[in-house]
C-alpha cells in the first residue's frame, strides 16, 4: 500500500493537518513518535493508520523501523516531518528510501541558527552576531558586543524557546549564565536586535522555482525579555513595493542557502529599506498557519507540500481572497488548568471562523516564555477588511477565560 511516514507531530496544527491531508489523498499513514502518551492515546489519532514508538533522535533506529516497514510491504512514497528537530533527518531518509530530491543539506543548515548566519555571511540580509561557546570567559565575549539590545538564543531553538533579549552588558552577562545553566554545554547565538515590522513568508520551492505562498505580518508580545508572536495578519493584497522587495530578498536568501526543493518559511524584519533575516525554518509554520492560509486563499499548504514530495503536480492558485487575522491567547499565571470559559461566546462573534483551545483540564499552564505557551487562538476573516478581522479576533479572544489553580499535580 502506498504509504507516507511522518516523523513526529503535534496533537493539532500544521503537522497534524498534514497527516489528515495524507489520509484524504488516499495514503496509508504511519506516525513514528517518541511520545509515549501518543501511543497510549492512539484512539485520539483516527487519521493515523499505524503508530510506532521509537527514538526519533537516533537516525539509525529510525532507519531500521523504516526498512522494516518496507520489508513488510509498505510502498514508501514519502518520509517527512513538519516539526523540529526531525525535518532534515526525514528529508535524508526520504531521499534514500523514496528516491526524493529534497534539499536535505540546506535543511540541516536552516535547523542550526549559527550555520544559517554563517551561510548568509556577506549578504545584506544578515545581522551582526557572535557565538558564545563556553571556551572564553563571559566578560571577554560581552566586551566584544557594541550593539545593544541583543537577542540571545540556542542554535537549535524553535518556537521562541530559549530566545531572550538583553539591553545592557550587565543583563547580557546574566542572560548568558541563565541559558548556560539550563544547557551547560550548548552554544549561544548573540545577535543584533532589529527594530521594525516583522513578516513571515511561507515558501515552497519546486526544482529551483520559488513560490511565495503567503506573506503574514507578525505582531509580538514582549514579556520579561521574551518575544512571542501573539497575532498574525495574512496580507492578501500587500503593497506592490513590499511584495517586490520581499520577493527579491526571499529569492536571494533561498539561492544563497542552496535550497532547491522543499518547503520553508522565512521571518524577516524591515529596517528602513533593508530586509534582515530573523530566522529560517525548513518546513511550513506550525500551529494555526495551515488553517490561516486555507481560509485566506483556499490553499491547503500541508497538502500541497505532500504533493510536492510524492511528485504530484502542485496547485497554489488561490480560490478565494479573505482577510485573515489570528489572535493567540496566553495566561498570566502558572499552575494547573481547571476550566476555560467563554468559548461559545467567542464563536458567536461575527467574522470568527475558528476558536481553538489547546490544553485540557488538569494540564499545567504557565506564563509565556515561548510560543509553546500560547494556549488558544481565534481566527477571524472578512472579505473586505483586515481591520474587521483583527478586531473580531481580538474581541473573541478576550472572551476566553482560563481558570488556573496555583499548585497541585498536573494531569
């Protein structure tokens, strides 16, 4: 049977919707997971035909599982992952077992933020940066920084996890100690902080042909030095100058990295007339992005990404044009979730299309330190006005009330 193998997924969002899309396309779906809770609750995954528990970080073990699937009659059409840190690993296995042509080496560079900065050296899209690796005294590194504020992050971080700002040498020292205490042997990338509007560009590259699928303006929540995206506005009719300059920047960056085949998304900030790359990821965005693009354009990007991988024709022509805004919700207290109220009221707000609440009663929730600490979102749309969609999403999100108990054991 024609099979698509997925390396990891989330319970919801783009990675889960990719599995659902594979099922709708008629493929047998196999999920390799390192989360025992998924295996224990396999009934919650009706779109997964086979679920196999394995160590996803151990490529040789994953390869043996895949070889066993092939030996047992699975006709492997694609091996993929929509979640870090499995993307380049899945691409290598896809190329090996399925005869694919994904840009696995470029994907591996994108997964490492230090390697990405090095690859962009000499381009106008890079920022000033240096790397702390623990071999030199912290003070020596801090003295080299002449540009504050800075953003500090681990090279393999995702979803804003372990990404934090420092506004002075004193704070920089503290942040370095804070991150090294958590990851004693890891490197820290210290980058110039770029002020200006931030955009996310969803890209699908097909044999060196670069398709810009969506341009999304991001609105940030700043909390205790952290930067978390709290709002997304899909720009269905971006100004011509913005579109042209972004298209040129994306083309230059993709070509510089040698990325010839596969999905990616690029986050950029505009400082004056110049675009600066904030980060690049070798996959489509997670969470609500697939739904946002489908509501805005009528394009299921997760499905089109799978079609690209299995060699089918892709179709990125928009069948609709809707202004879409997504508002995320965080909590201001760490503890155990007791209840969420207001969903029905939020769903009744005109223009609201989706209300999604991630945690269950008894789950631990906390104040935001990464995008994994966003616990709900509201998507609203309108044919004529982005402002209407934005106001509707914000209003509906305001109706969601999380009751959190301060202490106790999680579910």
